[in-house]
């Protein structure tokens, strides 16, 4: 099947290579020339385990190519829209300019019987509006909404082995044709028995934002419990284990710590609130404002804790920040809790050295005021405190005995509840974590 993927960022590039892996003839389109060149040369423009290998084999097979010209996409059976929907500057709402630009240039190439399939996360109501545009300009062309749920760090696996396939289909007779095209694209995934949810546009759009809101709420719930643990002397990690044994609750996404960041959860819950407001249903989502507030408070608490362990003042104190990406196995620093904390520490006069296995170049580009070093040992050189803010495996596995040699004060703050407290305290470190008693 001939497929076009419009927008070759994180989602689009992984989707394009994965569809080629499924045996389709895929063209990825993006207006960003350097990005297209990099992809065409089998170089991933972002860090994602397994992606560069997949890109290489797909390009070699001749089933995948990239272009900056929309005209090269003409003749595809399906055009996936994978452009970004960032948060608008100074507002909660999503910025739809890329979706609109993609749709407009797509109208020049789509033909009757072909399908535009949206994958971007959009405010509910967007698909219906785009469908009118498409059928108004090209009668017989169809639109479907087909959200994705991929996680950074697991993007390839999540695309090729998703938990579910969601199709938001047009009302009326074209629904069957649209569904048949999507089923053909995903044939091996459908054959593997992956659950399918066949629905209307609005439900498909909402599945994505509702899922992300639920995940964000789960994280903020346990972080609210962490605040109470700090007030009562209880232990949030054991609390999470204990409630997580109830499989109605489940242990996943109950890791208390610095909270959520990244390019999806924070902006998706805000855009969802903004859209609910436009629809006159803002009351339904006021709890998400609290979810957001709890999340942001964890960052402030982390800085307070650092000040506390540094004898009440950060001025002139050397602080090592281990981990800066918004989560491990990613170089993504969008709305990274770790970087937010690092910047606050610096503003309060600390001498901050940041290190991250993958995000170094991104930090240098976007946060030039921060000092970035290569290794945890360099970051911790003569440090008054070490903060582990993103739980990369290499930090979880640090040897506290050897690592203790480089610091001035053996004080560790575990921002992700990821270290083994007993091993660190046995090596003479004072251990502090969010939601747990000092060790
Ligand atoms: C998320 C959704 O999981 C995914 O389904 C959707 O398609 C895009 O948004 P992603 O942003 O890649 O994926 O990251 P995720 O693994 O969900 O983590 C989000 C943030 O929550 C990270 O900052 C992570 O550190 C934090 N988190 C996660 C916690 O603080 N505690 C947890 O228990 C889990």
C-alpha cells in the first residue's frame, strides 16, 4: 500500500519507518529540510532506542523515503497527519497552526477514494472541521481520526505492538471504506488480535486526551500522597506498593517523585481544560487544574529540600544534577521537571553542574546558562549535594562507595525514588527523597 506521513517529528518519523517495516511503500513529508536530510541519511534527529536501526533497514529496503515536497505524496491511499500541536504561548489551548497548514497543503494532492487519517493530538471537534474542509474541496475523499499512544523510549514497540487501535470514522456510507483502508494498513497488527475501538470523530479525539489526563491524574494522586507522607512520616513508596497490589488500582504510574513533564501530558491536560471551557463544560475538568498544581509543587519542594540539606542556603553551593531529560531513555527536554529544578537552584545562587546521557546537546542549545558536563563524576566533583532528577539506569546503578570519593558532602536527593536507600546510607550518604523519611 502507498502511504504518506505528513510531519516527521517524533511521532511521524517513527510511524513512517514502522509502516515501512509492515511492508508498505511509505513517503515521509516535512517542511524542515535539515530534518528530512538527516532522516534520508538514516540519522535519527532524536534519541529513541531501536529507531535508527529501523530507519536504516526501512531505507535500505527501498520502501521508505522522505521529501519536503507535498506533491511527492500524491497517489497515496492514506495520508497520516502527524504534525505537532504544541501549547499556545501564554495560553492553555493547543496551537493548531501546523495541523491546519498540513491539511491545507494536503488538499492539493488528495484524490477521491483516498483517506486522510489524523494522528496528532487535537482538541475535540477538530476532525469534524477538517472533514468538512476535505470533502468540501475534494468530494469523495475521506477523513478518519486514528490517535496513537506511543511513549517516548518505547515508540517503535508501541507503534508496532499497540495496546489498541482506535478509529474515529466518518458518519455515513464512507465509514466502511475508511475502515477497510485502515485495516489494510494495520493488517499484521489486526491479525495479532489487537483490540479495535471503532467510533466517531469526537470519541476518538477524546480517547487520547482522556487517557493522558488519567495518567497525569494517577501521577499527581501519588504525589499528593507524597506530600501527606512528608507531613506524617509515612513512606510513599511502600504506600504505592501496597495500594498497587489491588489490581483495580495497579502499581504502574504510581511512582512518586518530581512528577510529569515532556511534550504530551502537561500540554494535553491544559489543552483539554481549555477546550472544555470553550464547550461550556469547564467544571468537568477543574480537577485537572489541581493535577497540574500538585505536579508543579513537586519541583518547588525539590528545591526547598536541596536548600534544607545545604544548611539553609544554596548561595555558592555546588550542586550536581544527574538527569535532565523529562524521563529516561529520551533526549527530550520539553517541560523537563529536572531542568526546571536545575534552573531554580541556579537562580538561588547554587553552582549547578548538569549531566545527562542523551540530552546534553539539547540542553546546550536551549538552556545555555546551565553548565553541562559529560559524566556523573564530573557533575559531582566537590559537590555539596547530588540530585538524581531523571532515573536513568546508569544513575540507579551508581556505586555509592566509589561515587562518594568525588563529592565534598555525601548528600543525595533522590528526586525519582529510584535509588536503593539502604545501599546509599550504608555507604555513608545522607539520603533524602520526596515522600519518604530522611535516611
Ligand atoms: C505519554 C503517554 O504515556 C503516552 O501514552 C502518550 O502517547 C504520550 O504521553 P510520554 O510523554 O512519552 O508518554 O511519557 P510517560 O512515560 O507517560 O511519562 C510522562 C512523565 O510522567 C515523565 O516525566 C515521567 O517521569 C513521569 N512519570 C511517569 C512519573 O512521574 N511517575 C510515574 O509513575 C510515571
